[in-house]
């Protein structure tokens, strides 16, 4: 597993926030001591930005942090300031997706629900190109190609033994002929192969399940090996991306994911249905 600057930034921010709240110091006071705006300090505490070395030194001195803990936090800061491999795609990478990839890189368990399409981490190149082209018709062809390259690169995480992916998809995802019959057929056989090769589970919610709590929203729950790294939920719509990280939000999405999973076919039954759907496209 590669070290993720995003996870380190999150970890550093959480530690800084805990130190500040335990010292009963307001954000505006610590921001002034560090020489930054209150909004920037808030971004740092939320793991979305990183203080410069001198700024962090000033903040920790104001908090009265011991030298050994201060050095540990400076080490986190140095790691958080590094660039991940995805920085090479910054020209086509929205900020929230950049955060997602940074979290994916170190997450040990990814749980994703997609109602109408195959999840990006499981898409073939042709299927991904069809999905991205349809979703972003205003994007230049060369940028679509770059986005597809990025999606393929993200999938390398699945080959690492410390990563587990559980994907629940609607039956419509294996029926809609995204890219045409041949592209979908290849995609479905790819799903079967990925499940056989990697630590991946795919379950299908059949049409007969009827209404369920997952209709209308696609999301991913990311869990981490370190208990001090809180879980996160990533949401994506046609025009926006967002994260949910508050404990009650995580509980709500986890409950919903479990409820949808309970309505889905078993992993074995799901593979059988996917195989049947692929065979129906042959000829």
C-alpha cells in the first residue's frame, strides 16, 4: 500500500483540531498565532490544506505541544505536502475527486453502491470511455482520454492484497447497453474475471427488489486500517462531488448500504445473473 498524502493531511488536521479543542482555544486565536486566516486553519483541520512548516511550528508552540509530538506532526506535515501519483492528472481532476483518489490509495475496504452503471473501479476502458463521454459531452476528446487513463490507473489499487472492494449494483447496470452490446458484454465478463482474481465482491439488486433506500444516490464508503483514521463517504452527482465525514452521516450511509445489500442477490447468484446477461448479448 502506497503512503497517501491525503490521509496524512487528514490525520494531521484531526490531531491539530483535537489539540486546539482540548486546550479550549478558539480557531480565530490559533489562526492568528499561526499567521493564517481562520478559514485556512479550518481547511487544514479538515485535511483539505496543509500549514507551512513555520506556521505549524507557531501553532504548536501556542498550544504548548511537547517537542517530540511537535516533530511527529511536522513529519506528518512533510508527508502530507508530497504529491501523489494522481497529481499528474491535475489538469482533468476536480478537487473532490483528487481527495477521493488520495483516500482510495490507503483505504482497506471500499463499499460502493451504483444503481445504473458499473462502478468506475470495475470498468473496462471502452465502457469507461462511453460513460465519461455521455456524462461530459462538453469535454474535449483528449480530456476524455485523460480521464479514462486516470480511471484505469485507479484500478491498480484492486491488485494490492490489502484492499477489499464490495460493490452493490442495480440490475439495470448489467442491462443498459452502455457503449453498445459488444462493450457491455466485454464489461460483464470483465466483472466476472475481476471477482475471480482480486478481493472483490459484486452483488446485484434485482429488478424484483422494487423500491429501496439506495434509489437515486450513488456513493462510496471508505474505511481505513488505522482506527484513528475516520471513515468517509464520497457522493457524486452529474454536476458535483461531496464528502460526508461526520459520525452520524457515516452511520446513516452504512445502514443504507447494509439494507441495500440485504436486498441484493448473493455473490454467487449475482455472478450467475451477470454471466446470463453476458451470454444474452452474444451473437
